[in-house]
C-alpha cells in the first residue's frame, strides 16, 4: 500500500499522532490493466485541512482528489462530472504531454470550453512516460480552492525501474488560504489592488496545522496537536531500506524547501525525467515541480525524525508544515513520541545562493535525449509587473495575457475569424530595458500573447526577470510549459545577452516541464515544437497567472485531428457547429 | 428625479444623514422612446451595504443594479455580458409575462442556458403592463448575492395613470447575509444540514445597518450612524403632497412589515395590478411581492418620521431596517435631526392574524378582469419538508424539484428524448395526509415536477401548507408564478376540501404573480394557461427553492416560435444544434 492522502484519511487511526504503514516494497500494487476508467465528480464540500473549516473543491468527496496510478503507455479515461452549482470546471494533467489529444490538456479557454454544471466531459489520454505527475484545476483560481491530486506513472509492465528503492512515499505539498478564491480573484482585479497575502498554512497531502509554530522555537503547546484531523502526518518506515519520496508542489503562491532531520536526500527525478543523482540536506521545490528523492533509513531502529517544509523567496509569514518519519523497532512497534530533536530549520527565505546552488545541480541523467544543437527561433520574454488604468498586472514583453471566450484550440483549428485579439506578440522587448529598475513607464495593455510556432522547429525561450513595480523587488517565477518537456540550457544574472548563448549547456541539460527564474536573472529553455496543439506557458503561481503572466504557443494546428464537440461547445466554435442547423 | 438607489449613491451627500431630494411631481422623467437598449455587465465587486464589506454581484458596478424605467408597451433590450470569472448567470424579469418571448424569462435551465463567462445574451421583451416590477438572478442562489434591481413600468404614453400622486419613492427591500452564497448553498445541501440562519441585516435600496438596534429600545449609540455609507436613507418630501411609495421585496428569506411613523398607507397596487384601495398603519410584504402605497404628507412642516421595516413569520434575530421621512420646512430646509419619536414597532413576528388580515384586504380594483367561472383542472400541491438519504428537502406532493442540464423550453420544444426525468407529477397528494403533524414517512424523492398544461385551459392550484419536519412548525411560503398573473381565489385553514371551492372569491379576486400560504393553511389561485412557454412556479424564498420547492408548468409549447440559439446552447439542445455538422 502506498501512502496517499485518501488512504491516510480512510484508515483507522489508532492513536495520536496518526499513523500510516508502508507495506509495499518494490512492486506496484496495480493490476496490469491498460486502460484506467475513472468516474469523477467535482463538488464543494466542507473540510478542515488545517483544522479551520472552509469550502474546498473535492473530487468524489475527497480532498486532495484520488491518486491515479498508471503505467507508462496506459490509457487514462476520466469521466469528469461537474457538480458545482453554477461554475464551470476543467482539470489539467500536469506533466502529461497529451500527444494526439491536445483537447484533453484541461486548460479552460485554451484547450477546451469549461465543463458546464451538471455536464460531463471525458478526458482520455495516454500516460506517455513514467514519472511523478499531478493534476489540478485550470480555470479561474480553482487550483487554489483545492482541486488537485496525484498522478503517478510507473515504468511499463515488464520494464525495469532504473531507480532502486524498497518503498514509496508521496508528499503532495500545497499552501492554503482561509479566504475563498472569489474574494481572492476579485481583490487581484480591483483598484486599489488587494494582494492575497501569504497563505495561512502549508499542507502535506492535504493536511497541515494553522497557527502552529512547532517548527520554530515556541514549542508544541502552540499547536493543535490533539486534533487528529490536522496532526502531523506520520510516515512509517522500516530501518535499513531505501525509500523513494515523490515530492510534488501545487502551491498557489509559495516556493518551498523540504528537509528531513538526520536524513540526506538523493535527487533522482525531476518533473518525470531522471536526473544525474545528487545528494542534499534540503531541497527546494517550486509550484508546478515534482521530484523523486531517495532516502535511506540508516538511523537507529525505534527512532523518529521531523520533516519540515518551509517557505522560500518570500518573507515567510506561514509556519512550516511538518511530518514525522517513524522507524519500526525490533518489537514491531513504531515510535509514538514526538521526535526529541527540534524540526530541521529550512534555509533563510532570501538565501538565493542556496536556491541557485540546488537548481544548478539538476542535470540530465545519462541516456537523456540531448537538445538539438541550435534553435530556429529565439523568443525573449521580459517578465514585468505593470499597470493598466491603475490595475496591477503581470506582462510578457509588455502585454498581459487575457483569455478569449472561445478556446484557442478550436478557433485556430477551424480558422475562425475574430475569435481573439490577433495582434502578434513580440519575440523581443528591446535592448534598452533596465531589468534592475522598476519600469520607467509601467503602463501595459492586454492581449492574447499567442505565439504561432513552426511545427517541428526548435525554439529557445529566454525568461527574463526584472524589477517589479516597487524598487528593489524582483520575485521568483516558476514557469510551466504544457504539452512538452524542455531542456533547461542555463541560468544567468541580470540581462540576457546574445553572447550568453555560448554558455548554454548542450551536454547534460536537464529535461523539465517547469523552470524557475530567480530575481533579476534569466533562464534559458529549449524545446522542439513537435506536438500539434495549443499549449499554455505560464507562471505557475496562481495569482500571477490570474494577473496575466502567461503566453500561448500554437504549433502544428493543421495536424490536430477532429476535436471532440464537447471540448468546443462554447463561444464561436459552438456557433460554427450550430451553423448548419435551424 | 426619482429616488433610486443609484442616484442616491451618485449624489453628493452634503452632511449626515444622507439626503435625497424629490424633484419630480406627477410626470415621468423618461423620454417617450419605445425601445430601451441597455448594455449591462455582471461582475463581482466589494461593497459594504451594511458597513460590513463582502463580495456582491453588481451590474455595471452598481448594487443594487440600475433601475429600468419604461412605459407599458415599450420594448426593453438588455445586452447582458457575464463578467463573472467562472460562473454562469441569468436575469429574471419578475412580473413581466414574456408574451411571445418565453426564452427571455431568465430562468436558468428552465427558459435558457446559463450565460457563460465572457459571453453576452440579449434579453428582449415587452413591458406588457404598467406596474412595479423588479429583476433578479435566477441561477443557484445568485439573487442572494445581490443580483437585483428595479423595473418600473409607467402607463402608456398619453394614457392617464389611474392613481393620483405628486411624487414617487422607490423602496427596494432585501435581506443580507455576510456568509457567501457558495457556503450557503453547500450547507443547505450537506448532511448534517446547515441552515443559513437569519440574515445579518435588512437593506432598503441596498443600504442598511448591521448590528444596529436603533429601532428597538437600545438607542442610537449602538448604530454606526457616522458612516454615511450605511446611514439610514432620508426620503425628502414636501408637505401636503401625495406620494406613491413603490415597495418591493427581493429578500432571500425574510417576510417583512413596513410602518411609517404618523403616516397611514393606502395600498393601491399589488404585483403590477391595481387593487381596491385600503388604508393601513403597517403593511406586510413577502419575497417576490411588490406594492404601491400612497402616503399623504399631512404632518407639520419641518417634521421628520421614522420608517421601520421588521421581520415577520420567523423569530426576528435581524434588527429592523430604518429610513427617515423628512419634510421641507418653510425656509426650504429639511429637518436634520433624527426623529424625536422612537421608530414605529412593526407587529409581533408571530401575529399571523395581523398578517392574514392584511392579505385578506387585498382585493381587485374595479375594471380588473374577473376569473373564469370554473377551472378545467385542479392541482393540489402539498408543501412538505422531507428527507432524501438524510438530506433535508422541500417537496410538492412528495417530490423535490431538481433541474436538468438542458433547459426545458428547448428540450420540450424540440421533443428531445431523455432530457429530463419523465415521471409525471401528481395533481393530488391523497386524502389521508395530516397537514397538522410532521410527515409520518419523511422520505421523498427528486423529480422534474413538470406539469404539462393544456393550452388556454383554466387551472386552479391549491397551495396546501403542512407541518414541517419538526413538531409545531409550519412556515410561510410566498409562491411566485412566472409568465402569468393569477387570481387569488381565497385562503383557508387546515386541509383544503372540495367544498371550499364554494367559498372561492369570483367577484373581486385580486390578480397577483405572488401569493403566500400561511402556516397550516391553504391558498387557492386560478390562472389561464394562455402563454406558450415553460414557466417556473416556486417558493420565492431562495434557500427553499434551492432545496427543491418548486414545479414547472409547460403550456402551448408547440406555439413557441424559434428559440434563439444562444438560449439553448447547452446540454442536449446544443448537441441537437450541432448534429448536422461534422
């Protein structure tokens, strides 16, 4: 049995704190089915992930949603019924390439129409590659309402997993706001601007502690440890084994760092791609990323150890999330006391050198495909905070993205006129921009930010960070690309210059689907536009995307097969489909 | 200038409390345009109707929405853009019959598909009859989110208003919850059931005082009177004039009573129909009703007087709403002090004799069309509170209404199979039901509650009240019929019996679109099914409708002209429209 949140919650909990046993070693518990047919229903429910009750978006009454287990090459079919009273919904399968099924990417108004209340949409796609993935809402800010869960893809039946381990532990990390997402969305779109602030809690597999400072220096009394519902999760392990920790971040805002007392971690996978193993005391993880870390349970039998998850990159006002790693002793019992040591303290929030050091260590495992030697096109995307008529936005090359009522996949596939703002976005922002200072003219405009990419061409994108509206502020942005993995060719400080191309890592550039830009820096990625469809590329911070921080990449549209009608039954594509009747 | 909330808010407010001047006497300020073309946008905004901030659903940035002024026979065109981030929306034009335009009735999943975010639907209808109307959301519980406003229809150009008055004052009454409607909806659909409780405030034209007990016996200090935003509205009047107060209730839950210190009211109109004038010290008004009351400003020049609005039928936990009637003195100044007298105390909440006395006084004005002598069909609707698998519901003849994903108007007009539960509801609940006791078997089922009514037939409906789930509880329910006025033929106590037909008032039965049933009583209505379309008939209490308290009447469907595609571009009608295309 793998440790998944739904199992954790379903299990009888014998005593404080809550315990979960890891029983599976080395083998998946899945049957060898080729197609996984799932019936899901999205609805609201009351839940208290951090012992403060609020509405959450649940799937089949579960928060987080059910974990999907598949093998590479399997087909996943999710019949998703929307049982929200008045809202549309979609689900994005983060990290799945959707080869041949771009309409199943689950991006509202990009790949499909929102699913209407009381209607059902069928997502059918192939789990193309073994790895650690997740899924989440991709409409409005529904991800932040709790609409997410895990998608674990094992190697093909009969194929040998390259990584050696005895057991798996999944840790789905998220941040949690007590304010509802409507208030958040309206606040972000208001004048004066209302920032959502820092989250109230961090959650591990949907559970956390609000207003609990256990991992700082105020001790256990501050924490609501008596309430089983939000007591730290206990990961039960056997001594002298190797565990694969699958660590995934679907935070709305927070960048995170995870550390385990007395245990080093060896990073072996990032975003579904094997990496050259390296060992660390703590690891960073940004929203949209996933990692596998191996740990060896080499401590004393009958010991236990804190796991801390803390905030990076923003002055942390949110207490760390905690879990406990508990060893089985010789009497087949687990340590019941809290660990004697204090929880590990994650690095200082603004120790960017530490974060960069971690990111720079991520390099491709051997056997990873190498990037093409050169790119056909270079797109430089300047990330700026701007204003439109006093409303605060994020922009790329001075255009803040808004989505049209007709999904791009349909309007492009059927060449519908007037379905979106046709103004082509620029590949470059000009040489004179000073990325170290607030914008001289902060005013911006909205647009579709739709880049048409030549099919099968190789594209480099330079994500260029800059100073935000306030002096001496430049934020971390984790950018996520749909429909592809990309190679991370390198990072740099300040303004990217042509000569930096010579520094690109073409030898062992890691494949990822999410890459971070550090304050005032740039990150270079390369990908091959070989997947017909319309793909979002955006900052994975939910409020930033809501404020326009994204672009759309369209490639090989003429090769997209007939789109299921349910995916395009809105806007101008609906009108087109109806045109032959009545 | 008429006193409407948007003008009130738009005006410079010279000093405490806020003042509005009535300048128009006897004549409408409207031009004689035949078509009123309006561009509206529904969006969320932050507002503090009772000085507590929350999200409200606004139209063009106004709460309540803009007041529509039209003349009988005019055409109203509202291009409604949905600018909510993820929710559908519709607007119902309460009291407008929608003759020939049933798709413009604005009932989600009954007359039309919800308007999708970022899309626009055009409501085009005739203001068929002079009277006092309003409009409001009719999807989920969006009315309770603040989506409402006034629709005032004056007599035809050149025609003489039967009622004589010198000026008009509009009072749109509502109740106000601080909890968001999602939490309310989910709570009502939860097990255990979570009742929404009593509202925090009552609002007059969108303004009120939270936690203010001015109208009880605790004095002004408890009230936040310094805050102009929610200070009592001041109605400025000239002495020795007659004013038409248009009083409308769009409450979510509360039944109300309105009283004006030192002024009697003469009721002259109910739900857009003239009534035989009668004079009262205070008046009841239920959700969904509208009245015109004439007052004569016969008090001393330079005096002012409290107007109180209190809760009826439920133990009032909500403080009364207040307004001030202020006279112009001989120096052309208005009284600035608060009235010296305490606000009038509205009748005790459970003085049902008082309420019945008021309702029984409402009789048709002469010249009102008389009801047909007899009905072709008698439908008895037993109103019961029930349970389904432990969830609490309201039912009619033991079936709780749920709406299908395809609007009835389309699925019936195009005879689509399988679009809704085809089980026909019953016209009678049986003779053995004891309306004085909780249901012996509280279990119920859901259904479409669709009554197919023969075109042009005359139908009697007996709304039969009963005991709720708890002993000794029977609630007031104001029932509203779409697409028609009906005659209120009479009221009775206990179980309706066939012999009660002989007591029906066929002489001067008032025409209404909303009628109340009193605890443990019945109310008989009669209407002619002469309006092709699909019409909701339901309890106007928002949480009761959400819990299934309604039926659907379908009549003359074959006479409905081609339905605009935008009204049926969802569910099975969308599939039908798309069927002819690849």
